[in-house]
C-alpha cells in the first residue's frame, strides 16, 4: 500500500484494521475475530481510520466499513497478512504506508488516533 494523493481509500482502512493486529498477535487473519479483544482493537482501528476519511470528505462510517473489514477477515481467515509475513521474516513492514499514513493525515485535522498510534509504535518496535 502506498500513499495516494486523494482521500483515504477503503482498502487503506481495511489494511489498517487487519495488518497490524495480525502482525502483533502473530496469528492468521481469522484469529482477529476469534478473540474479543483483537476484534475490538480491529474495530477501533477501523473507526479511527474512518474518522480521518470523513474529515477528508469521504463518507466512511462504522455502519459500512466495519462490516466490510469483518467480511475481508472472514474471506481471508487462513491467510497471514503481508505485515505478519514481514515481521516473521525480519523485514521492514508497510506500517508507515498504512498506519503512519492515517496518522499523518489525521494530524492535519488535529484528530486523536490513539489505537493507530499505539499499533504503529509496537510494529516499529518489532522492526527495530
């Protein structure tokens, strides 16, 4: 995922919800919904990304994006996200292009995005 000049895309929102959580838990995508705590974290990450998208004029809300994220998780339940694969292989991840991008865009609107900032910091710690 690379930074795009336009508003936040649905794909970026989905990646921001799934990739860091799967990488931090070191589990397949399906585990995110199998555990109440990780499902809650993924939902929070979705909502934070949606806040940025709405600030940019995109009509993303919990009512549309969280169900979409859940569907992607279910459809890819046995997959290891690219971020998890990178962490396991000791490679740099796309955390800056995903969560970092959401944080940069959110700063322009003075939005607090604590869950996004936390998962970014934790993934950066795994990379270091």
